[in-house]
C-alpha cells in the first residue's frame, strides 16, 4: 500500500508539472512617463468593449508591433522574464496603453526539459493583458513552418545545419539570442501542434483561444431544461431515455468498487455500470439546479459477471 501511495504521489506531481509549466507572476510596473510610450500610426478599429486598437507603439525607443514578441518584466526578479507574443494592442477608457499577449514557453518550461533547444520557444493558449510600460524589451522571434514528409528531410537537415552554425557564430560574437517558434504547446491535451499562422497576430481585438475558453466555461455550467428532460454536466448533455455509465460504487453494498481478495495491484476492478436514464428529479428546496441537489432515476442493466456465482 505504501508503494502504491508513493506512485500516486509521483503521478500527481508529474501532472501538476505538466499542467503548470511556469509560475504565474504579475507584471511589475516600470516608472515610465506617457512621453516614453506613444502610439506610432493612426488608430484602427475598436474592440467589442469600444477600445481603440493600434498596430504599433514606441516604448522607450523600441518599436513594439502586433505580431512581434516582447520580454515582460515581472515582480519576482529571480525568475527569467517571460516572452509574450503580441496579439493586439489597444487604449482603454482610462487612456492606458495595453497589450493582449500570448505566453511563449521556453523548452525547459515544457515536458521536453533539458532536451529542448535553448533557442526554441513554444506558443501556448495562455494569454495576459498587461501595460505597455511592463515591456522590458523586444526579442527577435522567427515563426517557422517546417514542411513534413520524406521528400523534405534533406532540405530540413541542411536548413537546421545552417541555422545552428549561424547561432554559434552569434554566440561567439556575444550577440543577443535569437528565438524561433514552430509549435503550439497544449499540455492539457498532452501534445505539440502545428502553428495556425492565419489566426496569429491579426490585431483585430479578438483572440481565438479566449473565445474557446469562454465557450468551454459555458458548457461546463450545470443546467437543467424547463421540461426536466435534459441536463448538461461537465460539457456533456444527457437526456431522459439515454443510456449512461455510472460508477460501480453507487450500487456496491459496502460502498466499495474494488474486490481486494487478490493481493495483486488493481485486482478485479469493477467495470462501470450501464444504466437507462428514466427521470430527472430536482429538489424543491433549491431555486437553482446544481449537481448536489439534483437526482436521477435509472434502470440498471446487469452483466453476466454480476449475476453468476
């Protein structure tokens, strides 16, 4: 049992590392006057909140444009400054010049760890709205689309060789590090994806990932329709007469779902129980439906193993 608990702890720590590959720290505030930060160019369209969009700004002499990447100064000076991809810039109702940025993780901050190239960064769906005054400096970022297939292997290998030689030459000359990005890192799905460049850095005031998160949050809200024939739970919709799986411990006499008569690990785990959803019952004492106060009436189906001696 002690060994099993240790394994579970290790799994939990690994999942936490994957889900939280970086520490969330609020940007610090530079003491910058309005004269040091100015818009460069004419104003564009407006966001849905009525905020004016801009394509380019001058921050302490450096040009920051939509589609570029910047280092953002954080409160904790011990941490490496994070890199953000500029999706769009706007001026809010208080006259503050703001950036809607998209976090880019270094290889060390992903599951790749030390095996990653120090120059490669990975785009994420995590975003942050921060003041233009929090921009520490701009960074050189090359968005790369690598063609896949056996016919491209030689060309890709030659390009990588040239790129490594150029990076080594810059290191010898002590020039600033140049980054490149060619993948989207999505730890929740446990994968790296090709970049969708046609939706990046449009400066339109809309970030596709934010819309996806809002839609997902709406789906996860528990709801029961007026006729009490359908309810939504954790993004899935269930209706009366549907067939569903239920956890076996709901039907176990002793409240346990595992037969531990065998000493082997995970011995004789009970399968999910197939049920027919007959009715949705709401508690009269609650004005709003919630998973705790809502009950369902089901008809259970038995497997041969359930009734055999």
